[in-house]
């Protein structure tokens, strides 16, 4: 069993082993899934790009303890438009 966490900006479809339909993971969601024995090229590409994180789940479904990542989102913050002045009360 593997814990798959979606860090992408949009949803990702993951097909668990033996399932009749894919599982939709929305941004920020994680699930413990039985993945196919063969490596999935889409999951591998998403993991290499930092869009999903795949870790081994412990016997009770929780991942083994690890050091927290330094940065959650590998993409820089993108802002659109011009800078807005602060609202009243903010300074």
C-alpha cells in the first residue's frame, strides 16, 4: 500500500490496483492506495515534477515518520495584475 498525495494545481486521476474506475485526487488530498505492480509512467512523471508525492504507507495506513519537506509547493507563487493597496484597517 502506498500513500499518494496530490500537490498539483489541479486534480489527478490515479487507478488503484484491481479497481473498476480511477480515483480522483483533488489538490492537497492524499489517499492510501494499492498501486499496480508495474510502475505507472504518469505517476512517475508527476512525482518527478513534484506534482504528487508517493510514499510507503505503514501497516495501519499512516506513512512512516519523515522530516517535513522544506517547501510544500515546488512552483513559485504567481501573481496576476497590479499590486492592490491595503484595505482600511490593514497597515
